[in-house]
C-alpha cells in the first residue's frame, strides 16, 4: 500500500519521516520507492535534495525523473516557483511517473510539498494531488508550539477531501518543547488515526535511526482490519 506524506508545515520533517518509512519497509524485504512529485529548490546539478534523499532511501533503481517529475530552481511556494520559469504543473505528468514507480514496487512513499493545501497551480493543491493519486495520507506533525492547531486543521482537511488518514507521526523538531508529552497526548485524544511513532529530536538527523521509532504494524493492522 502506497502513502501520501503530508506535514503540518514546510520543515515539519516530511522528508526525514518519508525516508524512515522507506527504510522500515525495505527492512521487511519490500520493494519501495520514494516519490517527490513537485520540488521547489534545486542544487547545482538541477536536482532537489529531498528527491535525492528519497531516491537513495528506496530499494529499487528508479531514475531521478521518475522520482521527481517537477523540479524548480527557487525554494518558494511550488506554483510560484513553476511560474517563475514559465511552467504550469500538470497532474497527468505526475500520475505517469507515479504509475511507473508503482508498477515496480510494493509501496511508493509520495512526499508532498509544504503543507496539505499548498497550491500546485492556479487551481489545484497538494490535497488535490493526494486525491488524484488516491492514496491514504500520513501526517507528520512537527512538534513545536503551534502544531496542535496545524495538525488538527490538517486532519480536518484530509477528511474534507474524503481521504483516509492512515496515521500520524510526532516528529520532535524542538528539543526543548515545553510539555511535549502533554502535547502528544492532546493530539492522540483528538486524532482517530494511529500514532505511528514518536521521532526524538536528533542532533544529526538520520532516517535509518528514525525508522526504529516507527511501528508499521499499525498501518498493516489497519489494512487487515479493513
Ligand atoms: N527529529 C528531528 N530532529 C532534528 N532535526 C530534524 C528532525 N526532523 C527534521 N529535522 C530537520 O529539520 C529540517 C526539516 O526537515 P525535513 O526536510 O524532513 O522537512 P520537510 O517537511 O520535508 O520540509 P519541506 O517542506 O521543505 O519538504 C531538516 O534540516 C531536518 O534534518
Ligand atoms: C521550498 C520549501 N522547502 C517547500 N518545498 C515548499 C514550501 C511551500 C510553502 C508554501 C506556503 O504554505 O506558504
Ligand atoms: Mg521535504
């Protein structure tokens, strides 16, 4: 089962958690690939850092273009980054890359850009893309002051789109967050989807180490329970 990874905001930890999920699935012998449909901000090689990390964390040999069909130079909102270079993001191109990856894998882990409702063109958003891909959503909550509101708004938006929230991950961005456990408990009480894991703050972020904190059984259980 493939998943669409969204976050409470840009910088919430989507790439870290997406790579951690890829490592966790690969450790079970699954064929997995990361997917970054739209990336804003690229290196000198015209490739995006998130897409490179996702590609490296996968267990199949995917081309860069399959993993990241749209990459724009400016690290700004994607529809603006696209417009700056005279491009309109078109979903059929993204869906074609997704199908190529899905055809070679057991799981595709698709990382959105920024938060759930980030625009991708003049009419469509990241949420519309998740809907067209028809994927259950995993929400990465970047644990810092303000995340309760962002997390609950996002859960509501996922439901509004009639998408399944397959789970959420508490990613401890702020090592010194006051009342961290109480904040996690507050979300647990309000989000019906399972908490898949708590990723501690890491001085040197490492997706493989983070994967040890994820419980994939909670995803699998949901599939079995139906
Ligand atoms: N648990 C953590 N501990 C310490 N640093 C973290 C943790 N999670 C993420 N980070 C760091 O925070 C930054 C943002 O994380 P990440 O790139 O995964 O966010 P993102 O949601 O993918 O952002 P974007 O919207 O740009 O794709 C990165 O520098 C990452 O290494
Ligand atoms: C460039 C950055 N790292 C992300 N890929 C894009 C974040 C877009 C955020 C747009 C917004 O919500 O204002
Ligand atoms: Mg990212």
